[in-house]
């Protein structure tokens, strides 16, 4: 007998484009004959995806500006009042959609609302936030780093980090207790990975964990890319080094501008994605700009990707076999770049110390050595073999009892598919240009 379709509710937090993009990409990878997909999220980024073909339940997320301001100040990410409001919204949507499984991406309130609704809950969480990872915690761009110098700031941060993590965990534990649930523990790693099933969108070769439990699984990197070429694409030159500069929706415009002009003055062709609606597409002084670019294709065209170090941009560059120069600001970005540095496919400069001279020097060094490129190509090959969609499907089959095999930490499968990762993308068409000016 044919199994009835299972209903999945993807529930990303919209503080950045990356969380929504991962959920949309995974949802679109599924067989519609087997799964009925629904999406619940703040609609702020949905216009970038076009027609999705499945129901959308609008909800709300705090603004990205509020969250990143709290990160910069070292304040808790959410208040208990905000999470209580999230839980009420979650419960209404789940009562309406009646899913067989909820799949969240940084929607911390699901730790409460999914359990109240008695619906199985899977969380998509980067492995470097796992309690079973062993990352090096580098002090991010906090006030103490500016005031005390890095050596003293790192000592203070290392001493106070457990207390800071406990402060970040307080709000969710308070909401759980208000609903009669036990506290998870006052540790940010526990808060981020707490779920019935935890799915790591990482390569275990890049971000390993040590003896994770049976309900923690690697599914592999989830790659999403915008699907329109800019009008200036055919005007690019092939005879000079090319850099792709993107700080994402959470990055610094000032840093992106500094990097672009520094590399352009050093003779690079610079392709900039601003991730905002105010930029004008066009060209000036060796810098080509648009709001959003087809990141995978642009990364393949580039000799170097310069980004904020977020996992989405890093894995997109690795899928193209292109080395990464990261300029991280928050702890999430420092964690990802720490693992990337260990893999030797990239390196980073602290955002608080990055200058025109240091950017130019490191960019030259990374390109001239050749070793970063070689390692990035090796990781690209591993990603092509890993087949994230197959691993994700295996996890869903196990969670929903469609098989009897535990997909515990699945290893890369041999792929019969070859060629470029860009072949997974839709056909790209040039976007319309508004003129040869830009706001970078």
C-alpha cells in the first residue's frame, strides 16, 4: 500500500536570510508525492524566492537590527516576553497546519510550542553550536575587545563566557518553566541544539563532533543561491584576479565598502552583493555592484570570496571550490571561520582590526600560495559526494518511521553525478540595469 503523504512544517527564524534559505532549499528538495510541505516565517525575505508552490503561514520575528545590536552589546538574544509571544504564534500556526513534523531553524520557541502541541520537532543547527563540538571560543567584536586590547579581552571573555551563555539561556528556560517544563540547562549550546532530533547542515570533515547521541545527525551543507544574473555579467574581464565580496544580510556595509575599494585599488575586479534594496546596480572604478548576485556562479567566477564568515556564504564558496577570506564580527561567524582556518581552505581577519592594507596583504597571500585553492577544491569534491538531499531524506524517513534504519552521522555517499555545483541551479537570466552608477 502507498504511504499517505506526511505533512511537514518548516519554521525558520527570519533574523537573517540564511535561516529561511536553508529551510526553503530543503523543502524544495523533497518529493511532493511523499511530503506535503508548509512554511511558517516572517515574510521579510520571501520575495527573493519567487513562487514557492507550497502554503505559507506569515508570522513574526524580531528585527535583524535588534538582534545584531544585542549581539554587539553582549546582551541576551531574546527576552522571555518575546519568546512567550513566539510560542503563542507557533501554537496558532501548528493548530491550523496540523503537521506530522516541525522543522525549525533558530526558532528557539519551538522547544516549547512543539512539545505543547505534542508534535515531533527537528532543529537545524550548525555543528559548531553542538554540545558535542570542541570549538575555540574567540572573543567577538565586543566593547571589551576595543577597550582592553585583544589579549586581556580574550582572557576576560574566556573567564566570563559560561556566565554569558547562561544569561542567553535564561529567557527560554523561563518560558519552559512557565509551561511546566524542566529547564534545559544554562548553556547556550544546549539551547541552540535542543530538539527531539538535531540536524547539522555541515560537513563532518569541516566541523566534527565527538560522540553525539543517536538523535543528532549530519545532513551536509545546504546551498542556496539567488537566480538572476546582473546586466553587467557579460562585461566582466577574464584576465585579472576577481574577488566576490558579500557581507550578507547581517554584515557591515562599511567593511564591504572598505574591502571593495581596497581590492579594486590593488588591481582586482570586485563583484559586490550588498544584500539591501537601496543599492543601484552598475559599475564604477573596477567594482561591479548589485543588491543580490547568484552567489554560487559568482563564487565559481571569482578567485577569492570575501564574506562575514557566516556558514551560508562559506559553504557556498566551498561548493564552488573557491577559498574564503572571512571578516567576522559575531561569535557565530568566528566559530565557523575558526573551523575553516583549521581546514586550510580559508583564513580570517578580525573585523575590528581589518584595514585596507591588511585586506590587500592577506588577499595576495592567499591567492599566491595556491594551497587555499587546492584545499577548497578538495572540500568541493567532498560536498558533491555528500548529497545533502539524500541524507535529509533518510533522516525524515527515520523520524516518521518510514524505514527501520537509523541514519546516524551518515558518511558521504559515492555520487554518480559530476560537474559543477552550479548545475543544480535554475537557468540564470540577466537582470535589468538601472545605469552605470552605484552606492558602494
